[in-house]
């Protein structure tokens, strides 16, 4: 395995390690963080269920848009 370009760090404090991890993940774009979460979720399912593939995602994704006239504008069907 080629380890050129890798950085190895030794931590003496757990809180310092956690803070460094948090800084790293906050520096990554949201798309990369979401892809990593999806990959880890699938891996955990695979480990828990003895190598079975996770079931397909069968829920409907919904995107909410802001109302053009503000929160209580005339286009808001839920206005008070």
C-alpha cells in the first residue's frame, strides 16, 4: 500500500482528537459528508445482517419551497 502523502498524528488528549476530527469533517463539502454517511450506513447494515444488501429506498423525498410573499403572505395556504 502506498502511504505517500498520508499524515499520521499522535494524540495525548481525547478531546483534542475529537476537535481535530470535527474540523476535518466540517472542512469537507456537504456532498462528500452525505456520501460517507450513506456508505457507512450501508456497511453497518451489511455487517448487522450477515452480508445482505440493504433494501432499496422506497420513500418519497419532498422539497419545500419558501413562499414568495414571506411566511404569512397571500400564497401561503397555512397562514394564520
